[in-house]
């Protein structure tokens, strides 16, 4: 590990080679696509080499995307590749859900609807008893259940322009931004998630592991920033967790949790 300011050797220059280049010679249409993609690959590696040689400032993926957007691409393929590159910044690798960066960006732009924060109850116990690998698998399993509930909600909301979106924030905490609905409708949707999680245990090494989730939710306040809205809902999540497992607390209604109603 080098110290700050310590001189480091310049990395060997990178060279881009398209994996399908040989196949392209046999198919004119494929050859044309490969040539376009190879041009992008060469631009990309050239930029990385310039960074490594100190000729470009250290850059994030988004700054790299800004560089690429200036590359002329008459095929029209460049824009879709650029969008995919930028989208990686906002996606959680393990679950495919939007990540914390995507969440904060979307919440900042949300002017209506509700925010729900979800937290797996006693998640530390899963890590302690079964190991961190089991914990990682549990989060992926749980994320799929949340995503399924969000997809079902969006099907019911097919006549509206706005859609619900799920996010994985950090650890076992997740979020859902819900389109404009009444507090009662929001709670009904949240309780669907709670019910689905409780009825679909994770099976890890042939061992069923029960999961439960607590949820807090409230309408997004247009005059507040993303962080303030998050903190407001986080307090409601605390109220839900304070009263046990598998409960929701939605601002603006009398809260009867799923466990008590069952």
C-alpha cells in the first residue's frame, strides 16, 4: 500500500480487443456492429491510459461518461451504451435494485407520492447463526420479494404515468418510493410486502430461515430535501420496530400491524 504523495510506477497501457472480431469477418452485418463497438472500446481504453499517465484527472464513471458523450457516433448505438454505463452507478450489483445513490437522486426529484423504509428484523441474528454468506443470500431473496410486490403494484397502476420503485440502501435496509395514493392504500401495499416476506422463508443449505420486515412510511414533503424526507420516515420505521417484528407504521392513519391483525 502506497502513502499519499509517493511516486508510483506508470501502469502498462491497456489495449482493447473485441472478443467477436474474428466472427465479424464472416458476417458483414456483424462486422459493422463490431467495428462500431471496437471504436468505442478504443476511445475508452485511450481515456483510461491517459488517466494512468497523468494526462487526465482521476475520474469517476460519470465523468468518464461525460467524456464519452462527446464522441461522435453516427450509428446511434453510443447513446444506449452510455446510458447503460451511467446506470451502473445507480444499481446494486447483487440484487439488481437501484442503490443508495439512485435512491437519493430519485427522492430529490420526487414531488408527490410516499416514501417507505423497510428493515429486516433481527438480521444480525442471521449473520451470527448462519454466517455472512447466508446473510448475503437472505438479502437477495428478500429483495426479490420486495421487487415482486412492487411489480404487482405497478401492474395495478397501469393507467398512471408514475410507477413504484424499489431500492437497496445499505446493509439490510431498503426503500420503496410509491406513487400518489391514500395512506390506507400505501399501508395495504406495505402490508402485502410484510406478508410476503413472512410467508416465504429463505431456504439456505436445506435449512428454512424465517424473515420478517418492519416498515415506516409517509408522504413525501415537496418543500423538504431528500435527506429530511428520509429522516422523517426513518423515525416512523423506528416506531414500527420498537413495537416488535413484522409491523408497519404509516403516517396519517391509525396503525394496526399485520402481526396483531393475523
